[in-house]
C-alpha cells in the first residue's frame, strides 16, 4: 500500500508538470447509464481531501494546481461550485498514479549481401548469399494517469469516470499550470457528452 502511495506522489509531480506537448494524452471516459446527469447544476468536492486516496508526501503546490484546474474546468462547462456537499447535484474527486512500462520493437536489420554465381573453373564456382537479421530495441518509460470521478449525491453512486493517460518525459521547460489545465480540460470535456468513446 505504501508503494502505491509513493507511485502516486511521483505521478502527481511528473504526470502533469513534466509532460511534453509533443506527446498528447490519451483521454477517455465511462458513464453510469443508470444515472441521469443531464439536470446537474451544482457540484462540490467529495471530501476536504478532494482525492479518493491521499498520497504520502504529496507536493502541495502541485495538488493546488490540479484542484484549481478541475474546479475551473467544471465551472467553464456551466456548473456552480458550492461548499455544501449534501446540497450539490454531484460531487467530484480525483486520483493520480503512474506505472513503469516496457516497449519492445523488433524490426529487420539492414539488408545486405549479393546474389549470384562466381566465375571460375569447375569446381570453383561459388555462390554469394543474402543476409538479413533482426534488431530488437527495448525501451522503458513511465506512464502517468489522472482520473476524475463524479458521484451522484442523491443515489450516492458513481456517475462518471474520466481519465487521461500520458507518457512522462522529464526535462521539459513547459509550464506546469498550462500542462495541468490542458489535460484536465481534455478529461472534463468528455463529461455529459452524448456519446462516449
């Protein structure tokens, strides 16, 4: 459990602040068809912690950026943020995480060689062959995930789950706030759309 929290800390610090713009996030969502979200007008955070599980040693500056971006994205969609959880139409929460992945690419090596018969006196004819091999490249990388959840207040049931997955790259000069806003907006843009991917 502690290892999971450590990965969450790394992800929150990296997934949003250290992503490169050349590497776009994969965004998707899932909706609970049993809950009608079309009449929603107000929202609140599910708890004071605002996350479904609060990682140990969470970077508080990054946490504030993420939470502000989520709030603003819902407000931009026309919902009103209120303090009273019980009076809201829906509550929200988020989680972050990361995992190390390995990618293996196998492809033909450069084609080389000749084909034909050599000249000479019998039995000195010789055959020239063709050589082709494969090269394998193994790369490891870290994939980060930001997930945002919506819960229906009346039924106390999950109503919607949206997420973004992105390969993490360190060393970028990109502004963390802009990256966070971009990713959060992409996720929340899927909320209350007619058809989900």
